[in-house]
C-alpha cells in the first residue's frame, strides 16, 4: 500500500476506510444499485460462491468484494451500499458517491430492478453524471415476462448511451453477456456516450451551464465538470475543499 | 507552474467558488428539488420509450391478494404471531437434538480425553483446572448450547425476510412503535432479538435514522433471546407448574414464560417511550418503509449466508468472551483462602444486598461471571450451589447441568430457592445487562462508550427495580 | 456486613467528589453562557443603534448589578468590548466572537429541523444551549454535513465562515400596503408566546400566501390551509416578500385520500425538510407523480401507497404534508 502513492485509493482520505489494494487487479468494477434489487446475487453470479464475502462491521455499511477473471484480465468488484440516490447526505450515499467519483472505478455496474424502471433510472442518470463508464444490468427480467411487459433493452441502451443488459440473476440468465459488456467498457472497446439531463428549470440550467464552463476551464481533464458544478450549487463543501486544495486537479491529470 | 500562474489560478478558483455562492443565494433552497424533478422527468421519458405495457391489465395479482391477507384487520396479527411462535418453537425444540449431540461430543467425549491427556503429561493441577475445567468447559458449553438454535433461527428469519414477510410485519406493528416515538422496523430488530440480541443489534442497521436506531439498539436486550428461553422454561416448570393441578402444569408454565416475553415487549415500548421523551427527544422524521414484492426465497443461498454472516459471527464473539470467563469461573471456585473458596467470600458479601431483591448472592455472582452468555448462568448457579452448600455427589468446581428436573429442583431448594427467587430470577433474566457479546456489538455499532453504558445501565436498573418491588410485595404478604 | 457498609460509604464519597467536580465545571459553563449572551446582546444593540449599557445587560439577562459588572469587566479585560460614554461597543474581535455564536445558533436550528425530528417549538431553546457548546471545528463539521445551508428554519441567513451577517430581504406582514401574492421569508421565534401562535397557524418560511385584506387590526391571508385573519401583533413577527408564483388552490392533503383513491402530487410542503424531504423525493414523490392509496394499517396509520410501481408505507404526519390533486375514477 505504501508504494502506491498515486493509486486512486490513496488520493482522498474518504476512501481510506476501504483500505483497498487495487493494484493486483486489471480493472476495478463498482457495483451500485437501489436497495433490494439483487445486487448481492449478481455479485455471487459474477464471482461464484467461492469469493470472500461477509458482513463487514462498518458504520452503517455492509460491504462485500470479490474478483473474477475474463479474457485474461482480472476484475476486482466492489459492492457499494444500496442507495436510491447519490444526491443526499446519508452515510451510505456518501460512500457510494465518493467511490464512484474519487475511486475512479474502470466500470460502474448499476443493477436495476426492471419492474421499477423509472425509479431505478433516477439513480442510473445520476451515476451517468459522474462517470461515463457504466453498464446497466436489467435484473428481474423474468418478472417482466411474467407480467407480459415488454422492455426494449436496445432502445434503452441507445437512450442512455451505455450498454443495458437483461439479466435474471437468480438463474444466471444473461450473466455471460453482462460480463462481456463489462469487459468491453473497461477495455475501451465499447465507447459510452452517456445521457446527461439537460432540462432543468431555466434559472438553474443557466447556473449549471455557467459554472460548468468555468470548471472545465480550470480542470480541462475532468470528465464530469457538470457534476462538480452541480455539487457546488448543492453546497457540497467536500467538493469545494477538493477544488481549493488541488486534490480534484490531481485526481484527473 | 510559475508563481504568477499559481496566483492567478488561485484567484480563478476563488472567483469560481464565489460565483457558485452567489448562484446559491439567488436560487435558494429549491435547487435540490429542481434537480431531482429534472432527473425524474428524464427517467420517466426514457422509461416510457423503452417499456410497453400489455393491452389489458392482468386480473388480480396474487401479490395483491397476499398483501390484503397479511395486512388485513383480522388475519394480519394472528398470522404474524403464529409465524413468530412457529419460528421460536422450531428453534427451541429443533435445537435439542443437535445440542445433545454436540454436548455429548464436546463434553461427554472430548472433555475427559483432554483432561486425561493433560494429567498424563504431568501438567500441574491448577493449570489443568484453568484450561480444561475452566476455559475449555465454558467454551464447549457455549458452543453446544448456542450453535444449534442459532443455526436454526437465523436461516428461518432470513427466509421470512427474503420472502418479503418481515416488512409487512413492520407495517402492521408500526402503530405501536410510532406511539412511543420509535420506528416500525424496530419490530423486526426486536423479533431478531428473540433469537439473539447481538444479531438484533446488528440488524438495527436497517433503521436509517440515527435516533430511532439508537432506541432500537438500547432496547433490544428486552427481547428475550435464545439463551434465556431455556432458563425461563426450566424455572417455570420447576417452581410455577406445581402451583396448579398437574393437568394445568404445562399450560401455566408456558403461559408464565410467554408472560415474561410479553413483559419484555412492554419494557421495550416503555423504555423507547421514556428515551424519546428524555435523552433522545424527538419524533421520527424519516419514516418511510418500502414493502418489496414477494419473492420466493432461495433456501441454499440463505443457509449459506446466514451461517457465514450471522451464526459464525455471533458464535465467534461468544467464544472469545467465554474463554476468559471460564477461567474466572474456575478460579473463584477453586482458589481458596483459609480453606474457603473465593466464591464463598463474594457470595457472602453479595448476600445481604441480594436479599433485598428477592435473589441471593449465588445468583448475582453467577450473573457477573457468566456475562459471556446467558446460556451458562444456570450451570454456574448449580456449580456454585454445590460448592457453597457442600452438596455431596457432584464434582466440585466445574460447570454442570442435570438431566432430571426433580434433581435440579432439589439442588436449587438446597440453595434456599423459593417461589419468589424463581420469579425474580425469571424477571432478572429478562431485565439485566446484555451479555458481553451484545455489549461489544453495541459498542461496535454505536462507536460510543456513552450509549454502550446506557444500554447496560437501563435494563440493569429496571431489573433491580422490578425485582425489588416484587420482593417487597411478597414480603408484605408472607 | 461491616465491609458491605464501608464499601457503600466509599461509593457515596466518590459520588460526592464527582458531583462536586461536575458542579464546578457547570458553574464555569454558566459563567461562559452569561458572557456570551451579553456579547450577543451588545452585538444586536450596536447593529440596531440601541445603546447597550450596564442596565440593558441587567434587564436582558435578569441579573444583579454585581453580576452584570463582572460580565462587563470580563468583556473589557479580554478586549471583546470597549466602553465609550457609558455605552458598550464590540471590538472587531468581539464582533467576530458574537457572530460565531449566532452562526452556531442558526446552524444548530437548521440541524434540528433537518435531521432530529424534534418539535419546532423546541428548536430555539435547544439552540440557545448548543450555541455555547459548539467549537469552531464542530461548527465547520456541522456546516459541511448540512451542505453549507443559506438559511435557518426561521428564514434567518446563516453567514458562511468568512462572511459577515446579512439580512434576508422582506417586509413585515403588518406593514405591507398592497394585497397580492407573497412568500413568507422569515418567522421571528422570540417572544415565544407569539411564535407559538404562528406555529399554531401553521405558517412557516418559504410558504406561499395571498394577502386578500388589510385593516387596522389584522391582515387576512389565504394559505394552503385556508383563509386566516392574522392579528397585527402576530403579523409584525412574520416577514414576507412579493412573488409572481401562483398560490395553488383546490389541493388535498395525501392523508385525506381514501384507500383505493389516487391523486397527482402537486407539491411537498416546505415544512418537510432535510432528510425526510430528500427521502420522499428519491422515492419519486415529486410534483407530477401519480400516487395511489393501497392499504392501511389496522389503526389507519401508517398507510401504504403505490408510487412508480413500488409500495411505500408512509405515516400520516408525513402524508399530510404532501399536497395532491385528487384523480376522479382513479
């Protein structure tokens, strides 16, 4: 750990609680999603039951991690706390947000309950503000079929600008395809063009656009200038500090 | 970067933050609302493009039917209590057989082998005592009585959770918890506490507001845990059952145990109420409870995770605490001064104090040294009774339990037990400090010595208070 | 038995020593509170150009001459205040100190409003205590946790760490001359009697109102709860600002819908704050969403609602702060 001064996990103290050593994996995958959508089942599907899972007595957080190999690459997968949103201030959301923002995972895999698509997309769209590299797993697809509801995954994928893969975590249906997409996005084979919400109330949209331009000027390498601008407007003092003391700049050089 | 560039960059950053600040003042507090609305509007648009609902709505979904039943006025509560009763019955009854097996193996077979091995290599007596009769015996005891019920209770509970039943329970019972200023999900952590308080405390993580979570943690100990049910059943059948004609014996002892468990629920509600009026003032502000769709539980997965996550976790902590406690128990009963064991001095010292509460010195000492697990309180009491009253026919200075009810009754009566002692031990067993595993878990979960202390002091105080009142009333009438 | 008594005696003795130490630190803390309250008093007096004197301090805190003199001596000795012609003025140092206490107060009120669930009637009193306890570090932490809020729940500004105090624009409801659409911007929480009156009327900052009538004794306003006539004595403690937005009418509170009925969410009351508000928004309870009452608990509280294909149970005290437009044959 000590020789890894520049590896993402060391950049912010916020991540120290994770105590990761990520250098032994080729790609880091963050696993996000609403509570109760089958995230842990997906984790088990991906890593097999042999991986090291367990409850970690953290503050409010139970966390698991695992690893899997695909096409000669080693993937490390970090299970983030289940949250409805990333905009609020609960401890769980902060951890999930900080990891996606500062931990810079190579792919963020968002598990979605297909039967509650709308509410789940709320989280997906928020994640797309922070990071480009996202794969959406449309879990519980069998429930949709049972209810005779049709979901056009290709159309969804096109609208979101990232892969959206129907899966049934319980029976491992679609898991192979999911892994392949994770690999494609991680290795850069699939280039994501994430959807960014453009229609906020007039005054707010103007403020966001104005600040985004300024942030971009100051930090040209930042992939998520708009998110930073939104956090500033939200009064996120952690981001303010990261800008002031240069940590944000260092992170995305 | 040159110095000048650095300065100009700093200026720019300052200007950026200032600008953001000004925008914030202009927009005011509605920013967050607007962002969420904007994102949801987009989510709705995208979802509606991708999803196509069937032309005609399916007739009544079985999920709705089930919900109507589980939440309904007449069936809701009975189903809930029936489920809880079944789970507890399965746990207590089902654990007997594997418990006996383990007991036979760890205490019946391995214990003598271990002891002989120690003696044969010439280990001094005191060392054999501390390690084999003390540490090993207590630990083996804890494992054999704790592991089976947990291995049954936790998976059953997890299955109900996965199926979606438990959130409905929280919904049904929220009414009571709202009135005492707590969260409906406390019903679940309390039910979990019927299995194991340490696990109940961990389970409070599902309560997302800190105040209500603290209330749930502090009061969890009032849920009568697995380690205490057998004590209650034992004492009820020895002391309370004989009060009525034999036909009714079974009913009255069952009723008295249930009464104790209900007293625990009452204490939970009372303490929650008192806490939310005083040191944890306030009303729950964030109550929202998702009632997830029913999903067929997956048995194997549940068995695996509940074994790893809950059973092993709790058991391991219990073992860690049982080891030193076993040594202490052995030491106080085997180290002598002037030919009298230490335990006798402590018991004599505690006796005058204990009498006021209708208990005795042996009971108090047992509760002090058996802090790692409620399961070993009765064995400790029996051991101390034999030791202090010099009863013949038993091995001195080691934990034991008797298969026969009359023998146990006899021994306790030699120790001076009356109906008052029995009732008060039942009450004190419900309301006393949590076991060390639970205390440690509370500290881990709250990260605060203050709240840990509160969680210990409140039940202890209430326990002494209740036993004091019962004893005084009893003395008044006899 | 003797040993038992001895131990009891020892325990009592330790208890007394402990209690004594506690009382002493308690006394020191009370001293600190008095000095800081005097600082706040001089600060506001200076700002409003009212003379701050020995007598005014005495009257403000209801203390003796001697105690007031002692406080003034402390203030002058520690260079927080100066005396000019029997009047007291804060030094720069003193102003900063006073401002920090005010910031503590307002941040703590905001914290209580957003995260504690404590009844609004008690916010002020709790904050009066806490403002003397928070250290600078704790204040910064609190500010960070709350997302650097701009206002306290009464509508007062919370200046940032570097910033001076600033006023929120608005005029007293008792002073306005034209009828029309307004927004409540500030509710004064002192004196407590009048504040309780305002709470009873369910008037809170950010609430839209329409002033429909003004006469010598009262101001008549329309609110989401109906039409109210507010006596001038109460209206002086409410500040409003003119706005363009419409006051929405014909709305129902979510808890008044019956099982099986549904409605479209129109707005969340401004009284829903902090964690509670954000959680509802995250669940999709936002203007425009359809919400249907599905089940109710045996006691009628909580009730389960269907929103965006999920079942969410809410308690009635939350539901009554969600305004909906009822859908017919929903």
